[in-house]
């Protein structure tokens, strides 16, 4: 039976210099039987089983036991189940990195590829990329989303947007992340919130060519239905669409050449549930390790160094869908009219 090797040192980058006293590996039984766990950095290794949402209380009790003993822990959570978020109080003395296969079938190959990204990421470089990105945004006036062939352009007046989220750099105690890291995103609402009214000040036309990622909205959504939805949108890779966006809402979908399968599927999807017409998230992936997109429903594709547009939100819609755009440039326009491509750093730089 194929297995995947995992070692505490695989997470040296995401946990930084201080692991704490314990490396705690939390796994679901189906994942654990496919792991080859090795001790390699001198930190005490401990394990805990995760068997669904009812395991939350046992894990929190474990965290509390560590605190009472005056010990800190770095926790890796790997399960074929939805990741459970924790409050700041619950994570005192804890760093938590989660790798979830919640929205696609668990495979050893997918886990191994995700671990390789986590292990090989230069987390200091990530912070530098984010710093440069934010400097451009701070000095800019608006963002242009532009494609050359076919020609399309949309503008985003972002300066008044309030909900920004960063996934960069090593964790501090009290923090959690779904790994791999490498994304700066803007949301219309606060984390976990969704409404049918608010809209991004985004207007124009956008080329949707690249790779979809379909996330299950909750445990009640069948994995089979999730994969069926992904399959219906997968033609985005080679049969792109142009979408007309007015006031942050998709109001038209047209074939962009090479076939109309994605155009038809996306149109049907939007007609079935109009809430998906609202672009809820605009995400900017920054990971050089994720430059090579996988032609599958692979969560790490979301960190691709380019823009993705998110539709829907788990807990409010059946799915959250990220549409990663590989042929859309992201330009910051300044008050004097000049523009800068925020992804120049990724051009010609091979992933490690």
C-alpha cells in the first residue's frame, strides 16, 4: 500500500524557528494508515485521532492539558474532513497548520504534493512578495485586470475596501492557517460572513481561463456532487469564457474561443443559483511553488501567482468556487496614469 512520509522538519518553514515543546500530529484514521511518520528534529512527537466534528472537544482538551503543563505545541492537522477553526483563546500556546482533503477524494499523491509545497516554500520570500505587493497597492489608485488575447479589461476601485486577509510567512503561537500559504485576498464581508447585497466596485470584462477549484460548502454537501460540479467547470482550462461584470456582478457570459463547454456550464450554474453572480472574493495568489497548476480539484491551485475570483461562500451557498485566471494580468494604476504589473516577480522564475 502506497504511503507518504511525514516529518516535523517538513514544517520548519511554516512554524518558524520555535516549534515549542511538542509536535502534535492530528489525523483521521484513513489518512493515518497511509502515513509513515518519522521523528527527526528532537521535538517530542505526539499524535491524536480526528474522527469528525465530535473530535473537537477532545482536541481542545489536549490543548488545555498542554497549557496547564506550561508547554507549547506546533500542531499539524491532516484529515479527510473539514478543517475546524479555533478562537484566539483556544490557540494560546499553539501553532496550527491544516492540510485538508475536504473537497476532493483523499489520495497519497495529492498529500505528498501538498507537503512538498509546504516544505519547499521560502517563507521569508513570501513576506517580501507581500510587502512589495502592498506597497504598490498603497500608492495606487485602482487595479486593472487585463488580458491580451482575447482583449478584455475590468477595473477595481479598491482603496475603500475594508476586508483584507493575508496568508504569508511563518506562524506565531496563537495562529492557524490552511497550508500551503501564499495569498492576499479581499472579501466583501468579514470572515465567514456573506450577504446578497454588497458588491465590489468592479466593472468591465474578465477573461476566465485557467483552473477552477470547487470547495464543499459544508459536510452536508456530498463529495460526489462537489466533484461533479468541478468536472462541469473544468473546461475553463482550454475553452475559456469572457464574463461581463457590472458593479461586481456577473451579468453576461460569452465563449472566448476554442469551444463553449465552460461558457455553457457556467451560465447554467449562475442561472440555477443567482447568488453566484456576485463576486464575493478577489484573491491574489503569491506562491512560486504553485506556478504549475494541477489539472484536478487541487486546493493548492488557489495559491497560483495570479488572480482568482471567488463565487459563493461555504455555510451560505452549496459551494465556494475559485476561478484561477492564468491569462489575466494584474496591473496597479497610479494617479499619474502609469501602471505596474504586480506579478513581474513571478515571470520567468521557475518553482523550486
